[in-house]
């Protein structure tokens, strides 16, 4: 090979960086867990974890913080993937936390914010010292400032003004009892990188990411699928539309987008030419204020 | 957009006054990487603050405190892509109290853009940024002479700034310098060559970013493979498998190569270099791979695989340039944790040789401590040997971080100048 041949594509570079991060966590932190929602980012992260330890099994469990507001296709996918890999699945259940009074149902019925105490409770219960999250820096301006190894104090809080400097690929995973590190191996990936990687690696995804016919209604300019936890109010007309989901979250908060993209090629073309960010197009939860994500992260959100 | 394009990481240094946010906004906007909802959010926020222009700084200043105070506090990472390359921008604040953030952003950068205002010419800050970029061995430097529209696109103004900076850069050992006159606000020489400056014959900024040759920046000579994790499946399918996982720091590895393991000094040959996708013909930086050897020798995390005739130093006395990043001062006698590649140890500061004035490059050997954002040269003694090279020769095996053992905070970044 000549010097000019020692080159990696952007996907190979990102993959190598993520694998390095995942291995570093397992080497330095005693009890990691991978947060797995069945969404595309956590699916890619799980694939990278599989690669990082091959031919050994993934040496940590995965955890789903389950709001109870799920898309059935995504739950089915989650269970199938977990059994293929032979990893342990822990479900941190919001409905169960509601029953035992850890959290109470917000007046608007959305459960995004009450996921945080449920997540923190589960991390404490299982004494996890590190939690892998699939967040990317291109998603949100608060996330753009967050470290790959993001320190959380014993209350699970993120202190954005007091972050540990992070140099080269040398990560500081030192913590004291009760503290933990949130780790974001996909920090430098963009939405387009994720899709290109899914295609390149032929990674299976839940069907709702691909264009399909669905009963929807328009609320505030966003198209919500009719679901047992997301029903039209008076005056919101239900119609059938060809849509797909760009993100997969709580079914009461995640909107679909009009799309004919029913193949990975078509989705990549769509993502490459879209002019609206992923969260802006699909997430009711980020619209509350300019610093919605920063505020939730300070409380211990993903 | 083909998935086969490569990647360039660059850092931008400068302040809001130099037009840095406008420049980044312009690169993102012209590469269609700003989205409509982001733009309308920024427009709404600008209007609410009473700005009479769309303040693109609000795109990058992501934290509440930054927007409230109108300053950049921390490194923000931004992403854009052209058909040729994917870019990662580490957007760093310019003021001296954020030197540590600039150092952080520069540590992973292939290229640094230093912005100056054509009306003001080189200022203290420009020299500091150039020094920090060379201290961190960022291989490519761009001096962007901005706001050329405000000096009537004058070649004389440009030449004067360019000459002065080139003379300064000669003292710093800059390996590759490109000077580009531009106007971020008007778009001159950003994406395409500007008709307003026919006397300038160089590339536009984006053209330079797309074409600058970075693959030869890597060290492909010195084989350095820090063992990160030992993979032992102990499964029925792989009962005796033992693989050494890690990221190639430098050099290349392939099956059949003779290797030596440090610190033990045992030698063997490589049986295979593997990934989950199968064996690889040859591994090179920054690939994450698993190496199997033909002999069973005791190897654990923190060890280093190298070549018998080309080994790093095995050293406990380390001389290094330090950027101090904590509020409490660093003084000789202080004990710290040190993390270097995959190896952790403890270290004591034996001596502070000098503190460097980052503006004048003056060395002060009388200094007794390093304060937050200070840079100086220290001597460390470590509890265990580091397997290291000079930072100038190898960024991967020459850099380390210092950690306070009580608070666990990262308090310093070190670049090894010599070791024995």
C-alpha cells in the first residue's frame, strides 16, 4: 500500500472513533449499561458495541426507559434484537413508576419529562456507573456543547459550565460512588451519517422509519399518527397520508413526516436534501423553549 | 453525497468581533447545513433581543449563559459536508480566559483557522492562537484576513498582515500556512474566488478546506498500538481466543510482523489483525482493530505493541509542556493522576522549569506556579513508566491528561518534550 491508500472514509473514521469510546468505557468503568430505545441511533450504537467486542458478546446489559407510549413495531423490534444478541434487557418502566408514586402524570399527558426520574432511579437501583446514550451533537445546540464522557453528579445532573476538558481521544472516566458518566459514542455522527451507515452495514430498522400509509391528524403544523395515547381533539380532522417517522420516541410526542421514501436510498436522498432538522420536524418536546434540551439535561435527561 | 468521502476536523479561533460566528454561519449556510427551523429560531431570538441583524452567533452559542451574556464559553462542535468532505468544526472562544478551550479544540484538529480583522491587523490574540495551534501540533494553519470589504479589498493591507504573520509563524515552526483574504459577511473568497480581489491568486477558503492534504499528516512509520482491552470470549465457539483490542496510534500492522510488547519486552509475531467484519490486510491509524499474536504472552490494558527495532521510550521522568486547566494553581510537589494512551499512573510534579507568556512567548524561569490557562514546562516523575514518544513526533503517544485525585477533574493537558 502506498501512503495515499491508507485512507478511511468518513463512516470508517466515525465507526473507529465510536468503537474506541465503547471499549474505553468497558475498560475503565465497572458497570456500564446501554440505553436502547429501538430508535435508529441506539440501534446503530448497539451494532457498534457488537463490533467492539467481537467475537465475544457485548459485556453489558441494555436498558429501555419505557414511557408506556410505544409504537408496537418498535417494541417488537427491540425484543427481537436483544434476543439475537443474547444481551440482558432491563425495562425501566414509567407506568410502573407512576403506580408506585415515583412520578405523577403531567396534566398534558406527555411523559417526556417524567422519564428522567425513572432513568435516574434505574441507574441507582442497578448501580450503573456509565450509561451509553445515542445522542448526537448535531441534534441540538445544548448537545453540541456536551462532552463524549459527560459527568453526572450523585443527583444525575449535568453542569454545562463545569464540564471536564476533553482532549485527543483520552477520556477521563473517574467517578466517586453514586456518580456516573453518560457516554455518547455517536457524538460526531450526523443524521445523514447514521442513514449511510445503516445502508452500508445493512442494519435492520423498525418498519415505521419507512414510508407507509397511516391515519394522522395535524396539530400545530405537525402530523401525529392516531394512537391509543395520541388521539385527535375536537376539530382535528383525521386523514390517511403516506408518512414515515424520522425519529422514534414517545408515541404521544413524536410526529411523522410526509414522505414517499420507502427504501434506504430514498431516505438518504430525502435526509440529504431536507431543510428542517430532525427534532424540529418531529418532536413536540423540544419546542417549549429555546433551552428546552439544556434544562432537561441539567435534570438528568438522556 | 457519497459515503466514501473523507473527514477533516478543524478548529476556529477568534472572537465575535473578528467575525468568527459570521464565518461559521456562512460556511454552514452556503453548504446548506443550516436548517430552516434553526434559522427561524435564531431570527426570532435576535428580534427578541432587539438585534437589527440575524445574529448567527446564536446558532453556535448553545448554552443559556452564553446567550444571556453574548459570549462563547465552551467549545461547540458543528458539522457540515460538501460532496468532497465531511467537516467537524471545533468552534472555540477567543479570549485569554478560555485558552484551555482553545487547547481542547485544537487537540483533535487537522487544521486551525485564525481570524483577524483586516482593519486591526495582527493583535495579541492572533499571535496567541497561532502559538497554541502550533503547541498542539495542528498540522495546517490558515490565517483568514477577514472584513476585506471594509478596507476596500486592498492588497497592501493584506500583504502587510500576511508578511507580519509569516515572520511570526517562522518562529513557531509552522509546517503549513495558508493566508486567505476574505469577507465572511459579503461571501468573498468563502466558497468561490472573489471578483473583488483579482490580485489574490490562491484558493477560496472552502476550496482549501476541501483539498488540503491531511492523510500524510499521520505517522505511518512508528508502530504504536496501545492495548485498550483484552477480548476473551471463553465461549464454546471461541474457547481459546485471545485478542488485543485497541486503536492504532501510529504505524501500520499486518499478519506476520515481528512485534515487541512493552513494558515486558517480550517479542512475538502477529497472527492476525481483525475486526468484526473479518481480517484486515493492514491496519493503520485511526483504525480500531483486534490483534492476535502467535505466542501466548502476558499482555494487559496499558501495554503497548511496537516493533523490536522501533520502540517508544519507557520512561518515568517526563518533561512536558502543560496547559493548566484548574482554578487552583499547580506547584512543584503536587501529586496527580496521569492518563496516557490506555495507561493510568500517578505523577508528582518535580519542577516547574518556566512559565510561558502566551502573548510574547517570553519564558519566565522564576515562576513558582501555573494558574488557570497558564502554559509552562514541567518535569514529572511517574509511579509507573509511560510508553511514550515526543509529542512533536507523535501526537497520540506524546499527549496526556492530568487528573486531580480528589475531585477527579481533568486539570491539565500535557505534551511530552522529552522522557527518560
